[in-house]
C-alpha cells in the first residue's frame, strides 16, 4: 500500500505557508490524517544541514550547496517520507526536489541534469504524486511580505535576477511535468485555498 505524496513549490513570499496551514485545517476537519513536513528539514540531521546551508555564514559553492540539499533530502526520505507512504499516509512537503532544480539547477546555473544526477540516489524513486506550484512572479512577491526589506537567509538574500531565474525554472518544470499543478493565487487566500482543494480532489489525491 502506498499513500499520497504532495509537494508545494514556488518562489519566496508567495503565501505557501498560509496555504499549507489552510490545507492542514481542511484535512483535519475532514478526518484525513496527513503528515506535514518541510525541506530542507524534517529530521534532526536535515534541520542541522538546513541551518548550515541557510544561516551558518559559511561560503558554500553551488555544487556543495546542491549536495547539502540532497543529503538533507536523503535523510528526510529515508526516515520520514518513505515510511509514512509505506504506511499508506498522506505526506505533504513544503518544497522538495523541484526547489533544487529551480534554485541550484536554474538560478545557480548547475543545470537540470546535474541536479538530477546528484539527487538520484537521495530520492530513491520517491517522487511526488502531485506538485502544487504557487505561480507568482517575484515582481509581485519579492520581499513584499510584511513590508520586509531584510532577508532571513543567504538564499532569500540573493538578487532579484536570481529569484527571477528560480521562477523561470519552476515555469519550465511545470510545462514539462504533468504532476505539476500551477495555481495562480487570488488576492483572497481562501479563494486560492479552494483552487488547491479542487485540484487535489480532481486528481483523486484527497477526498
Ligand atoms: P524556507 O525558509 O523554507 O523558504 P520559504 O519559506 O520561501 O519556503 O527556506 C528554504 C530556502 O532554501 C528557500 O530559499 C529555497 C531554498 N531551497 C533550495 O535552494 N534548494 C532546495 O532544494 C530546497 C528544498 C530549498
């Protein structure tokens, strides 16, 4: 028996966390147990790698960055995602492999193939059934959340050009992969939530 694996992707500040919270409430209300987790993170090892990548202040090359994300992912899949899917549960993950493709592959310039090669063993065939892509251009979202002008970490702190490349990466993946569901967010977060629920129901992922 295999559960369902849903990932959420998108650029910084597009309202992913709000939508994840609304989805969590919906699944609780409708008695559909699900595990909510995030990348990089989800295990002690992966959370430690997360702070190394995002907040250590170390200089990290694009290649090493890609390996660090992949190592965090390997631990997360092995300890959390795979066992839960094998138990038949719904797993919802805030970012996954597609973030590595968009950020390290496109924006850092490593290329899609290299990022896929680095991640092949880490992912071990454990791919999402559905990827909700919150499709909002950085021109609309970048550092606008809460009027924030200072970034939280070394990736968020990259230039507008970098984040524009991340967006192009996601758009290209969305055009290529049928598991991608682009959701154009409405001004009303509940309207966006309704679009996400409808898309997941339509695909038989949730009830
Ligand atoms: P996070 O605070 O989770 O960002 P957000 O709230 O926007 O989701 O930080 C994760 C950062 O790491 C984010 O800038 C995206 C980046 N990232 C990668 O570059 N590659 C990856 O494989 C993953 C999972 C995240």
